[in-house]
C-alpha cells in the first residue's frame, strides 16, 4: 500500500471513530436541536474539532480528501445519532467539495486557507434571481434561495445564479461564491422534519461578484472543472450530479439503521395489545414485518454503496462518468431513498401507541426520515421516471444528470 493510501486509511479510521463517539451525544441533544431549529454550538464545536466538516476537503488545504464510500460510512454514523446533524454535516462537506471542484486555486487560497477550517453551504437553484453581466463580473440585483441547510453555521454561500450575456439572455446555470457578510438569512425554517438543519431561505441584494468568484454549473455537470491544480486527484474528478444525489442519502441510511436498532432493542419487553401475544417477538406478523423492514434498509444500503463505488471507480479511471452511469446513480439513490422511508414506516407501525409521543425515538426518526424523499434530486418518482425514460429509449427530461 502506498504512503498516500496509508495516510487516507488512517484519516478514515480516525474520522469514523470520531463519528461513532459523537453519535450518542448527538442523540442526547435532539430535543435541543428541535427547539433551536439549528445545531447547538457544542455540536458544531465537536464536529469541527474532529475534522468532520473536512471529509471531502483537499489535503492540500488541510482536509482529509476521503472517497465517497468512506464518506457514506462516516455521515451515516452521525445519522444514527441525529438526522439534522448528519444532514448539515453532509451538505457542508459536499458544498466544500463543490467549491474545491468548481473554483480555481486563487479562490481556494482565500476560502480554504492552510487548514481548510471553513463551512460552505449552498443552493443550486434560486427561487428568483436578477443578475446583470458586467465586464469583470456579475452584479446580483436581488435573489432568493430556499433550503440553505447549515446556513447559520456557514462562512461562505455557494448560490446558483443564471449565467447571462451582455444582452441579458440566459446561457446556462452558474453559481456565485459569497462571504456570509453579503448574505441575509431569513428565519423561515419552521418544519416538522429535520428541524435542526437550519435550512432557512437566504437573500442577496445589490452585490457585485468578480468573475473569479463565479463558476458554471452547466459546465460542471459535463465534467468541465476549473480546478486544474486538483485534477490529478481522483476525488475532484468525480461526477457533479451523481455526487450531489449520493450525499443526500447518507443521513437517511443512518436514520434507517437507528430505527432498526431501537426497535430490536425494545422488542423483548413488548407485547401486542388486545391479542394473545404477550411477547411481540413470538408473533409471526412481527417476523414478517421485521424481516421486510430490515431487507429494505439492506437493499437501500446496497444501492447507495453501489452508487458510491461507481462514482469512485470512474474518478479513479480519470474518465468522466458516462451518461447512462450518471442516470443509474440518480435512480439508485432515488429508489434507496424510498426503501429507507418505507422501512422506517414499518418500524413505526410495529411500535405501538407510544410512538405517537413527540419525544419517542421512533417518532423522531420517522419525522426526520421524511425529509430526504422530498429533496428534488432524489425524489423517488422523479428518479424512477428519469431511469424509465432512458430504459425506454427516450431523452432525459432534466439537465441534472
């Protein structure tokens, strides 16, 4: 094994152990997280100290630069403790990766510095955005972006904008990278699910962004990355949309595993009311439902890890992932998303009347598990429709492949 591989393996083991250690403490803070509608400072400090916001940050800037299989292991472990924490960690890590992939060394030196201790959050598509092309940059007259996960903890914002020419004609989708001082965070994240992600809307008004701080998402989708100084590193050759879909699955996998572990832990002491079964564990219906739920989680894990392995494999080959493989990743993540949600619902149905308590562990997991299936990139129906269209010999109905 090469010295570099030994170092990466060492970083992976260290980060995985850190995630396992912090996960029980995250579970203790779930009520505080829900009340705050953001992560408490203790959690942010722990994650930072452990390097869990630098999983995908370049080693060149003090990051760990792990691959996506390792990434899934670590973030899903956080998801076993707290869905909101895993979601924020997942999104901050992937936006850090997007910044590393789609900007130049000039910008990286400012954003990452020498230790990579920076949190970037982002939204690819604006709800509305008015921009004007200027000779040396882009002027954002006003813009609104929803669902900026981790907004309260971000140093920089990676915000999707239309790329327009001198005549104001839109030529593609881009993104502007802005320090937090230029961004206003709205207090509008009032939800029943993933309350602690702080996924508030953000606005920007009257801000000029130099060309070097603007990138093209349209080009990134096709593998045209400006980070030429990192292109000898496999991680930063990974396919943009497949990565964006994959990282959304890690928190859900952790939640599904947490639901399974909690149900099995409580099973020996449970009965089925209004039946002859004084031990739920002895009822055939329990065996059928438990097996089905666990198989759904295991199938979801297999699909998700297959997607991660495909992303890593293509990046290692230094060949941008082909179209059909990119479609497959979106389909894998979308269907895995559905399976996890269905598994958690089965555990809920077996949990008895106590699960309706707002502080019940299964109730909390169920609520948080409802968020991933709502995300546009891995909505089960959208992903399956895309896959079905390609199987049927039709054209894609989206550019986000």
